[in-house]
C-alpha cells in the first residue's frame, strides 16, 4: 500500500512539473525565423541616414514594428505593444532601453512636429536590437 501511495505522489509531482513546463515555455519562446528577422533588421539599420531626419523617424517606426512582430510571433498576447512589453518584461536584459525606444516611437507617431536627433534614433535602434536578440529573433 505504501509503495502505491509513493508512486501516485510521484506521478502527481511529475505531471505537475510537465504542466508547469508546458505553460511556461509552450506559448512564449516559439522558434522565430532568424534569417527573416536578420534581413529585416539590416534594412532598418541601413535606412537610418545621418542628416536625414525623416529617416530617423522611419527607422524608429520600422524597428518598433519589427520588435512587435517578433513578440507576437513568439506568442505574446495583448492588445498593444505596451501590453506585450509588460508580459515579456522578464526576458529583456535591458527593459529600460526597450521602453525608452518604444516611447520615442510613440512620440514620433503621435506628436505632429516632433524633432529627434540622430543620436536619439541610434539609441532607440540599439534598444530595439537588444530586444530582438533577447527574443531570439536575431
């Protein structure tokens, strides 16, 4: 009788561990098409041209879209990128940089006369690139 109880207890623990692993890793962390993301990222980086302010805006907007797509492809839900960033907060090695980059994107998208500098755009791109690495996209 004691061995049956021990066996049942062990089976319950193993099943619980498997369920936990499935929930923790099953949805988030899907394998991404690294080559697709690498090519798109290179296009974003090459679109940033010193002295051309509209290229700063476009590069930041496209980098934000790429990170958002990688998050969705990784299984992160949420209505907005901000929601997805909150859900994925533990995977980012530098949460502040991705949030600052996304906030800059929001300024570009919502403030009609926003002026940004080349260095701001470069910092934002560095934050987006780190996020893509953390997601396993590049």
